[in-house]
């Protein structure tokens, strides 16, 4: 009996030791890495918004009735450059469109130098800005801008220049039945301000994008690696605006800049081009294209 108990105890002890050894030698289960979630560091960058085509923007023209000339000017027949006129004064022919019998004259004034437009037998003065240090001459075109079957006179006046500034005004002149002239000027302030509201600045990873409607451009290199707090900056249409005549009509180009909200600082980063339409005293911008530098 004693021998049986001894053998039993030995067997139990052996089995226990064998079980413990097997437990020690069993490797722990391999745990799989947790799936990445949208909240991980790699995906904290802001997503680029969904791109949708920008609808046309429009605004009423700034209307001005031409004034009859204050005196019977002796109109020169030879055109001169603006610098020459500024030096000599008086009345100067700055631009003409012979095939349409149209001329643009500058009239020296004490406080302001109005523009005198002659279109055939019609003449009128307008208080247009057209004198800058760059002395860029006005440009003239005559064509049916609004599709009403009658030609309009389109005048491009370069009116402001400086550091970060290059602005033109576009005037559409219509000849009335009584021979008087009426000017409809492109409303640059309301239209450029509205476009600024559609511009969007997006930081995605290490890249920075400008977004307008259905288009976006990478402007990272334009910021030259500067560390900026984008909450303190807006994208705006800045102070650069120019116009060009095409076979289809008129186009404009304006510059986009990153502008400080709290301090006077800005960086030009892209351009916007658009078709310029004119109808019933209203200007319309359409066909927008955002271009990087």
C-alpha cells in the first residue's frame, strides 16, 4: 500500500512538471497592429474641399454721361506719348482708331485732366483716370460687345501702378440717338471683392493650395517655406487687374495674393483669368481659370 501511494505521488508530480514546462514553452499569441483611423497623425492634414464649378458673377456697370467739351479745343492730328504731353501740357492725342473714326485726347487741367473722346461727330469729356508714372497709353477697340447689332467703343485705361499694384479700368462707350456718349465702366471693386469670397486656402500635408471653384493650384513654392499661421491670412484678388481683346470678346486677368489680416503683408501666389461679358449695362465674369506661377 505504501509502495502504491509512493508511485501515485511520483506520477502526479511528473505530470505537473511536464504541464508547467509545456506552458512555459508555448509562445504568446501574435497581436496584429491596430488599423489606422482618420484621427491618426498621418491623416490630420485638412482635406481639400470638393471642387465644384464656379457660377458666373456679375455687377451693374458704373454709368457716366459724357459732358460736352467746356471749350472749343484745337484738336491735334499727330499722336504723342504721354511723357511728352505731361511735359508740354495742353491738349494731346494719345490714341486713335482710324477705321472707326475714334480718338482719345488728354486735356490738361488744374486739379484733374479729363479724357476727351471723339467718335465721329460726337465728342464728350469723361473723368477717367489714365495717368500713371509708367505712362501707359490708352487702348481702343470698336466692336459689338453686347450682341445688340450696334458697335460699342471699348476703352482700356491703365490707371494705377506701384509696388504690388497694376490696375486698369475698362470703359464701354455707347453712342446715343442724339449723338451724346454714355460710358459704362467695369465695376472692379464689387466684382473683385466677390471673387475674393470664393477663394479658399487649404493646407494638406506639406503642401498649400489655392482653390477657386473647380480648380486648385499648389502654391507651396510661392511661400518659400515660410512658417505662417494661416488663420491670420486670407486669399484675395489683390491689386492687379488687366484686360485683353480676343477674337471672342474681352478677357481679364487678376492676381491672387495671400494677405495678412493683422498686418500689411502679402505674397502674390496665382492668377485668375476670366471672360468679360457685357449686356444691358451689366458686366459678367465667366469661364474662370486659376493659374499657378
